[in-house]
């Protein structure tokens, strides 16, 4: 085909204009031929490298690369010259000044029309050196934060190991408790008296070995059937006077074995509230011959019992105070799940008084959601008869409960005992201390039961002087057990007199503060406190002195023996109501580590806020500069479209489309930032006005609006939803698409629909399209952020968004995007 002169002239002018455009372009453009010789080096490339074009033309691209990577990068150049292409490939460029700048390259291969081989390669770059440096700074900040998180995680793991060790110790303590209980039953079995329990229906649920050896095994028979082979109760049965009068009864009785017994009948209440008669029978057949000889011994014994009773009363005062002031929630339920005992800590957890809680179930007090799991776990341990642990939530707080079956005198399960420890947030250290206090409480209760049994046994055997020494030894061992518990508890237990001076402190003060307990006796607690915390402690003790029922709770810093300040969480109560010499009992827990963790957390939060501000600053700078570069690139692309023809114009159009998509991405990113940074303050907005304004932005597109003058609760970002939905319909349906925007009242809100008659959306894509970076597959357009923004805004306004077929059951006849908005209050009232 022969070209005339005019066509050649126009072609030359076009080529000249294109060369001038490339030479003046804001981005570096380099062209090399099939022999790997640079044939074009524009002005932006000269500014980037500091090299003049005349010094580069005809050279290999290797002169532009760092010396240590020349072979590797030249291999990439050879591959792209052989027909491959670069799409956003990072290549380091070595400048004349010795600096290495990072450039993002895209390439286009120019083919020989005859041999269909690559004749030259056009490479267009974007200098991203500053962006990479900013990303590097952000990465350093992220690495530093991750390191701090790892350090905190390791600390938590160490605390968890400590907690596991404490749990193992608790299991060992429970085994010791069971052994102690068995020892009590062994004592009853070896007593040289008979001990029985009588139920209201004359049956014998318990009888010790002495009774069984003298009268045989009672089994399920009633007492008159077993002892006298009668069919009816004995006339004037004195034992059951106890149940009627509710008072102890003392008498003598001749048994079916013709031996005389001195009988002590006591009213007795089982753990489940059932009434029994406790009978103790002493064989006094030979006693009458020794009464005179034992009278003096009885007088001495009575005095010893009085002394021992006074000692037990004093110990009971301390035990009761510890029970009332322990922070561990403890409760007992019967077989029906009703509360029969709740300590003050448990009552505070459920927010009820004792009168409100006792006799009611957990579901009645807390509701099915919170109370149901408690009752389920209680029933489980009653059914299995085994002790188990559970994590349970009460009033928004999480507790680690140890639950064990409550057994009656006959060994049958009558209820459940639960002892809890709060494990909310990072309070593992507090949980360890709480578990120790719970063990102390359980051991103290067991000891109190044992002391009561021993006291009754002492009264029962008061005529047996040779048994007194053995009972005293058992009592002393129990007291030593109690002292051991107090001395080994991890918290500090302190007794103060009325003036606030220390009269007793547990040995744990040595571990926490370094002081010898004996050195603190007589010193004022305030001498050790931080001057700023003294007013709080004084006010707490003043309140306790004024109101004996007041619970003391405050934090105080004390100076340890090395001069360091230790943080303590103190709970306590006044003992003045007990009539003893003690003024206050205090339980102090070391919370120094918790305070340090809180300080570290505050420092981490401040560091995160600073990093967030810096990241936003970098993002603002990057967004602003890229948008400016896109605006300039768009102008040059428009100019190229006017100057070029044929294949070159197609490339220019693709370039302009890429710039437009890049700008859309920046707009979407800015919108997402606004969604996450602006506070969600909604005001009444005219929906029809917003839709009308958006429709005017799409001139030349057929859009019909059927929107009544509703006022909805939203903000200035509402228009973005309609912009993205209408743009989406035009993008996939073309300029000939027909769009309808509708709104109607639905269930007290406003249902908005944006419908089009475009190609529609397959069912398997309807749910995916609202996910980030998911896009339609029909035309392969879009970056997948527009519909994600629509979903985010719909949820921000309290609604949701979904896709339906415009014609139900026909996905290929168009799509209908629907979302719900809340009506403004005045419309709802109207």
C-alpha cells in the first residue's frame, strides 16, 4: 500500500508529538531494542538517575542497576525482551550520586510486524523510594509492638504455670481433708460407747461399731423392731421427747442385753436441714461402784472443759470473721437446686440479700441464661458423686468453681457445695490467693465440725478420766492444723487492737515485706503506710469502729524492709462486736505485679495511639501526592487520546482507564477512613433530596426515582451508597441500562431498592460481592471496594444490605440491591 506525502507528513507529526509527550512526561520512560541497547531516555529518567540522555543512549540497561545485582536484573530484562512483561515490578536504580532508588516498572513490548518478534521494549516507571521508606518505618513500629505483645504473652504463660501448680496443691489439700474426715469416723468406730442417729420414723441411719456389736446390725428396721421385736413404738419413749421439746435429754436405760446405760439424747440437724436425735449411750453397769472415786475427777474435768470451751470460742471468733470477710463466693444447694447457704461474697456476686437468696434456685435469682449452667453443674456432681471444677459466668463476671457433693450422715448425697474464684481478665495472681483462702475456709469449717464432735465426745466421756488425755491430744492436733493454715496462707492476715496497733500478723509478711512477724507486734499499721495512703486507712478504721457491720476495703502502699513500696489490696472487718480484745481483722493481698501490668498496658496504649497517628499522617501524604500525580497523568492521557490513532490510541485509552481506577481506589480508601474515624452521629436527612442530587451526577443515564419525602437517620456519607450502587449498575450494564431507585416503609423502617435491567448477578456471587476485594466476574472490572463500603455504611446506620433478582428466579434479567434505613424520630411518631 502506497502512502502519499500528506499521510507521511501527518504520521511524522504524530510521531514527533508522541516523542515530545514521552520526553516531557512526569514519569521515567526508557526504551531499549532487541539487542539490549537503550534507544530512548526521557527527561524524567534523567532527573531520576542524574544521567544525561546522550551518555546513556546506546548503552546496556545494566549501567542503571546496582553492581551487586546487575546480572540478576539483566536476566529480567532479557526475559521481558523475549516476550514476557512487567506489571508493577520493583527494580532498584543506581543514580550518579551513588543513591539507590526503588522504582515500580510496567513494560509494553513492541513487535516486528513481519517476523512477529519483539523489536523493542517500552518501560514506564514510578519512583516509590519515599513510600518504601515510610512502609519500612511502619514495619519497625509493628515489629516493636509485636515484641511487646510477645513479652506480655510470656508473662501470662508464666502466671498460668503458677496457677496450675496451685491447683495441684489444692487437690492435695482436698485429699488431706478426706483423710481427716475418715479419721473422725474411725474415732467414732473405736469409742467404747454407742453412738446412733434416730430419724423421726424411728429408723437408725447411723450406728457405730459399739452399738452393732452389742445389739446387732439395725439395717432398715425401726428401733423398737430391732431392739425389742415390737410392732409398735414403746410406750412413753423418752428419746422422742427430745424431738418435741427441741432440748437435750439425759436418762438411764436398761437395754435388751440387761446392762445399764447412761443415755444422752440431743436434737441434731443434718446438712440438708433434716431433724434427727443423736443418742450416746455409755455402759455404766460398773460405774455405780466407782462414782465416789470419780467425783473429784469429774470436778477437775468440768474445769478443763470450761477452759477448753473458752479457747474454742476465741478460735471461733477468728474463723467467723475470716468466713464473713473472705472474697471467695461460697454457696450450698439442696437436691432441688435451692440455696441453703450463701456467704456475703456470694450474695454480693448475685446482688441479693440472704433473705432473698435462701430457698430459691439460681434460675429464679439469675434467669435461665446465667442460672441454668450453675444448676446443671450442681446436678452433675450430685449424680456422679465426684468433685469437679467449672468455669461459670455470674452477673458478667467469670468464676472458677470447685463443686463437691454434700453428703448426709448416711453417706447419701443431699446437695452440693460450691467454692468459687473470680478469674475475670488478668487476675490469675489474685485467683491463686483466693484459692488458698478458700482452702483455709474449708479446712476451718472442717476443723470447727471436728472440734464440735470432739467437744460432744468429751462431754459424753466425762466419766471416763482415762480418755481425757487422748481427746486433748486430738484437739491440740486440730488447733496445730488451724495454725498451720493461717501461717502458710499467701495473703497477709493481720489483727489490730482498737488503736490500730498490730497484735498478730501471719508469717507471709516475711515473704511480701521482708519483716519478721515478731518485730511488728505493737507497731502501728500507719507507721508502714505511704503518707498519701494514711487518710484512707484511718477513715476505713474509723468507719469500722463506728459501724461494726461495716466491711473495710481500701488500697494502701507499705514500705518493705528494703525501702520499696508494695501495693496491697486490703479487706477487713471490725471485731469489736465480738467482745474480744481485737479491734480489727485485715486480709491484705499483694497487687504490686498487677499495678505494674496496668502501667505497662497504659504505656502500650499510648504507643499504639502514637503509631496510629503516624500511620494516618503517612497515608494522608501518600493519598494527596498520588491523587496529584493521577490528575497530571490524566491530562497527558487525554492529550495522547487526541493525538494518537489505531493501536497506540487503544494503549492510551487503557492508560487513562487505569488512572481513573486508581483515582476511584483513592476515593474509596478515603471513604473507608472517614467511616472508621468519624464518630457515628446521625441526624434526620431528606432521603429524596440525597437520591435526586446523586441522579443529577449521572447525566445521560436513564434513572427513575420513586422515593417519597422520607426523613431517615444518617450522616453525610449516605450519598456514597447511592453513588456506588448506581456506578456499579452503569459499569456492568453500560450507558443503555435502565435504573430505578425506590423507597417504601417496611417494619417501622425504610426499605431502599436500587434496581437495574443489566446482566444480573449469579446466585453464587450474591453473598460474596459485599466482601472486601470481591468483584463481579462478568466483565472483570472494579477493585471490589465499592460494595464493601455500601455494606459497611448500611451496618453503620443500623441496617443491612443484600442482593435479589429484579425478576424473581431470573438472575439474567437484572439485579436489585436492597438495604434498610431507620426513620427519623419525628416520622416514627407521625
